C-alpha cells in the first residue's frame, strides 16, 4: 500500500480496457481533478477495474456503455451516510457503471460469496469464477 493517484491509474488503464471490452461497447472515463491521493495497492485497483470491465462486457453482448468515474466526497455526502462511512475525513469515490441488464435480486444477494458465479463451469474469469475441471 502506498499513496497513489486514482485518476492516473484509471487513465493508464483506459486504452487496455477499451481493447478488452471490444468495439461494441463505448468506454467513457470521467475523472475529477479535485480528488486527493489515496493509500492503496495499485495492482489491486487495476485488477478490480479489469474484472468489472470484463463482467460489464459479458453483461452487454449486443454492446452498450461502460462509465468509470472518480469523484471526491466529504462526510456530509448523502451516499457516504447511506453506506455508514461518514467518519470525518475526505473520501475518494471510484464508480463503475454499465448499461447491461443488471442482476436479479437472487444474484445480488449472493455476489459477495467467495466462490459464487453465474458462469458455466470453466467459463468464469475474475472474482467468483470456478476453475475448469480439465486436467
């Protein structure tokens, strides 16, 4: 963990993410100049962005829009209060949104289970994927 600029990480990944999601999906990146450096593992942020982009791509087989945004928020921000994260401090928000169909309520209830996936055996990639049983 070290101090990193989240905007730099997002912008450095933009070209790779664009290639990864394909030409049918429009990638839009909006970075806020007002954010502070954060203490984080750059590799973990990159991996999270890649996994979210792949999941978005899979959720939009006919194309769509993927939006990645950074923004600053303070403890009076309504979103932070709704998440129970309103300690006095400055916050940085990384938001990833896509125009895919979304998740059913049943899937949403299970998304943080360590090995949960909606993909077929051997087809998963990233978080929650199951390894192929091929030897």
